[in-house]
C-alpha cells in the first residue's frame, strides 16, 4: 500500500476512533483490548495507530514489565486487575496475562503445572470479567517467519530500534515452532464465544493497522455525539501588561533550530 493511500485511510479511521471515544465517555463503557502475538508482529505500531489521536485518559495503554519478586507471589491475575477500566475507559494491554501461555511457558519462566492451571482457569476468569459488564476484545497478530527475521535484522543497525532487540527476541527466532505450538494450545483452550480470539495477519504493517482499527470500530457499536459549537472568547483587557518583557530575564533553551 502506498504511503499517501495509507495516510488517507488512517485519518478516516482515526476520526471514527475519536467519535468512538466520545461515545465511550457518554455511555460509561468499559472496554479491554488485548494485543498479543509473536515478537516483531507489529503490536506497537497498531497500538500507536489506535491511540495517537485520542486522550490517554480514555484510551489507556498498559505494558507491564517483568513481575517483581513480590508480584511473583501474588495470584497470577492480581497485578493486572488494578489496571482494569472504570466507566468511560478503554484499557489496551500490550501483552497481558497471556504471557503465561506464551513466553513464560516457552522459556521456562513458569512450570508446566502453572501453565496448565492457567489455560484451565483463564476462560472462567474471562467469563467473570465479561459478565461484570466489561467488553473484552482479544487480538493476535501473526507475522510470518521470514518477515519476523527481516524485522529483527533491521533492528540490529538502527539506533532508534536497537532497544527492541533483547535476548528474549533472539530466542523467539530459534524457538519459532515452540511458540507456534504454545499459540495453538492457547487458542484451543481460551477461544470462547464470550471472549473469542481474532487473528490479524501482519506481514504488511500498514494493512494490519488499518484492518485492526476498522475491525475494532465494528466491535464497539457507537454513534456520533453531538458537540456544542465552541466560540473562542476575547481576552480580557483587565490587568493588561507586557507579559513577555517579564520573561526576558529568565533562562531560555538555546534556539538551535
């Protein structure tokens, strides 16, 4: 897809996301969107496309680090619960509790018994979430093996993307089929009618972003909220003075550009 076509379509979709935001606030909706997928599948780019034109107070992105020693002793879902949405909020998990079925499972950060217990109990926990009035949308981004390697290679020499390349990422290349089996097992156990998984092919980043935004807009029914037309007021002349002169003696950042 050409960049100008992509930009045009993205603007249309982001305009609709802004309308959706107004509707979420008006109706007090509570929504959770989970983004999972292979490393370098493009989760970050999709999330940026979804959130760059809306308020971070309505569309909140949660990307949790490795659990602390204390968190490791908690109930597994406990560290995620505090980030759940209140009325008028959409919470986006950039990876989620499904770490247990994926990276923790493949790399041995949890026991097989812990993984089995998670896959057994997760559907029941998600039904509790949905029955509590939260809309749960689960999206898996699937990138091909060749494209994943290409993206990892591009990170090696790019100083703005080197931080994305970790030992865990390198293991995901070596253990491609281990991750595939973990994905299949996870989908088989947790793809339920009340909380289904939706797959996005992401070899083409631009199309993946557009397809995902278009899909999400259909998952949350909304209507445009009529806004009162704003008229800018004239500044008051009361207390008028040279407010720029008072700044001249203050420290200023050098105007390098």
